[in-house]
C-alpha cells in the first residue's frame, strides 16, 4: 500500500513538473514588445524611395540621410461603436469579441 502511494505521488509530481516546464517554455517563445523599426531616408521628397538601414549619404543627391522611425501598427475593433478599443497587437475586442483590425491613419 505504501509503495502504491509513493508511486502515485511520483507520477503526480512528474506531471506537475512537466506542466510547469511546458508553460514556461511556451511563454519564453512569446515575442517581447517590438522595438520600432529605425531606417534612414533622403530628406528630399523626390528621393523618398531611398531607404537604408544605416546612416549615410543619398546615392542620388549626396545629402545626409535622416533617421526615421516606423510607426508601430495599432489595432482596433471594426465596429464604430467600439472605436475606443485600441491595442498594440492583434486579438479580440473585449466588448464584442470580433477580431481587431489594423487602424488606418485617420483613425489614429
């Protein structure tokens, strides 16, 4: 009887450790908050197509490239009544459960 109880306790302990391990590994896979992207572009609007990942000179006119930060995408509920719902990541609207959609510039 004592051996049987010990075996059950070992099994329960092993299952608990395995569950803990699975949850800790799955949370480690979650991406950390994303840092906004930084890029460099020509200050002349005619050369807006010049985009580099590091500082330097515009290959078209020789001007110094300027640092820009890409705006982080925001998500909102597609229902106008829930336009106050804004999130940094996709998900579900807490009010109606609909999938959040990327915000367009005029709604920001």
